[in-house]
């Protein structure tokens, strides 16, 4: 008689008795109910005990894998969770190895029972790697990914990945993976060094046959913080993830970054690449967008600075913020492999009152496109304190075709540099293009005014506006000088008609030379 496979109904009905014989994904089911409060109680209990530094359980053969060797280890999709049941969602798993050297426990929640999903080398293809299966005893998974049909009913696309620390990323229809989100950021860009919390355990609810959303719970742990998370995934044209979290500080944290987003900006229209690169622009995101909650929208174009650059916007109860990829023209990138124009924008929308705080933007120098060098997050004025749980709710939208934009007009590009000049000078020149309904509806005899200001390290020389007959929008030009090249300059500008604001606020940081 042939050995029962992972897909055998017999295995699923008698998981406890046949766990070893079948090599099944499941351990014996436990009669346990699970809710967000259950995970929160685990996080609270964990916070009351001393932190235990995680230890890798990897054999030497997996620690020494190269990047390509690790990528050669692939999960066998024939064994994807829920494939046999033909459910709308499927889950695949990542093997431990290389940098992903810490085990992550993963469970399936079915009604009132919780079933641990067990690691088994038979679930993977190892490609050209020569690895002794006996060395893999006691391993767990490094993370997982979720599949769901968003582009065609005939194929389940990869729509969400949890892999590494508290990182995760998602895509919507016709999108390619780009920027990432994190569960939490602690002391980012401080001299004391950043602490990276990690998701140590997940619980994934088994969906119904016609489910259009998937619920995932996670336990977060680090030296100074624990937390419980619930993620409700809603794949689609704009994939949405509703996040509920409850944090339990073990001790004081100087800076807590809520809903952190991590991206890459190497070069753009405002900052040309220094190498002989055939690609005009290289970035996963080109700007930070903020909806203040008071009616003002702010757009900060990203830069690749020569020194670490940390800036922020003080707000109370923001309506949202995000790292956006507004430039959707293939001709702006000319990269057939990376397809930067298909990378998603990620928009954070609070679902409860966040109070007073600031949106902070960290921009880190990077010599190439392989490093994520952009981070944005919310920092509350009233940080979580030990002994007091901290609750938050927000929605993450992964967008491309229907991105969040101001209702009036928005910045479409920022170009820095002079055109033709007979004699070069030390001035700095910007061309900022705006588009939107507030501008397209303007009568032909109305010319918007540019309202521009610079800080004390800059001197404004000239501003102007002109119609952009190609796009139907308007261009704002700014000519300025910098007093001290070793210090940054802050610029702000928007379009106005008399006392009527017509556009979002262009907020630019001219980084030190």
C-alpha cells in the first residue's frame, strides 16, 4: 500500500494517529479557542517576564548559503495549506536559512481548535543544494506567504508575505512587490541604535469556501516591547490590510514608530543617478504624502542624501500618510526587470484617534538600489509606558490604480537643475508640476499664484507659474540660493487663486552638500 500523502483526506481526518506516518503538516488538534484577546494575554504575560534573546537553530550548511543558494530552496505548492480543500486562499511557507535564521511558529485556526503547522523537509525542493535531511530536524519555518486570485480567477497570485523580523509586504491587482511595512519600529535613527521587534508566532484562520478576506494573528516580541496583532487581509484592486494591535512595553522606549513603512529611493527626476545608468529613475517610492486632518495635504519628494536626514511633521489625529509611487510611466524607469512603475504605494489610514504626534521621515544615504533607505512612521507624543497597554488600529492600502490623492491638485513631478544658461551661477532652480481638478477647471484668464517660502538658510530669488499645455496642469518655478551648503534648506510652496488654495503643499528638503 502506498504511503498516504499530505493531500490524503485520511491524513486530515486522523491527524493525531497518522502525523508521523503521513508526514502531515498538522500536529494533533488541540481544543483551544483563539481570539485577539487570547494573543493579547500571551503578549501581556510575556512582557512581565525577562526578555530571552532568540537563538538560531540552523545547521552550518544553512547558515553558509549564498543568496542564490537560499533562493534555490522552494516550497512545493502541491502541499500548500488548503489546496486540497480548494479554498480561495492558500498559504505557502519559507525555509529557514541564511539571514532568516530564527524559527517562526505557525498555526492554523479551525473553529475552536488550533493546529500547529509542522516543518517537514518533504515540503521543499532544495534545487542544487546538497543538504542532509537529518540536519534539518528541529527546524521551523522562517515565514509564510498568502496566495489569492486578484488578476485572474484561474490563478492564485502571491498577495502577502511575512518574512524577517516584523516585516511584511503586499500587492494589489497588476502590482509588483516594492516597499514593505513593519509591525513596529523602535528608536529608529537614534544614536543608541535601533531595536527590531520580531513576530515569533502566527495563527492563521481557515477561510470559508467563499471568503474574500483572511484573518491572521501574530505575537510580537523584543527586548523592550511585546505585542498582539490582528491582520485582516482583503485582496483586490487595492489590497487592504486592517491592523489591530495592543502593545505592552517591558521598559521605556525613547521613540516608538507606529505603522512603519520601509522603501528605496536611489535616484529620481529631482536627483539624477551619479553612475552611467541608462535608467532615468530608480525608486520604489518617490514621495511622502500626508493628509493632516485639518484639510491640508503635504507632499515631500524623497531624496538620497549624502548624510542621514531625519525630518518630521507635527500633527494631531492625522487622517493618513504614505510612501507613494506617483510616477507610473514606464519611460521614467526603462527597467524591464524591476518594473518600478508597477510598485505599489502604501497608505496608512488610522481607524481610531491617534492624538498628538508627528509623522517622521528618515532618509539614509545609499550607494545603490539594493538597500532600503527610506523609513516613515507615526511617533505619538504620549509614548507607550510600562504597565499600560497601548491600543491602535489602522488600515494599510497597497495601491496603484486608485491611489490616495488630494481632492484639489497634487504634485506630479519635481525637477531640480537649470536649463540652458549662458553663465552658471550658484542659484538652485526647481520646476514643480501640479495636476488635478482644481486646475483643470480654472478659467483661461486665471493664472494661479505660487506661494513659496524658504527657511533662514535660503534666499528666495524668483517664483513664477506657467500653464503646462502638455498635461493640462500648471508648473511652479522656484529660484533660490543657499547660505550654508553644509546645512539643509526647507522649502514650501503651493498654488493659490486670490484667497483660494488650489493644491497640496509641496514641502522640499534640500539636503546638505
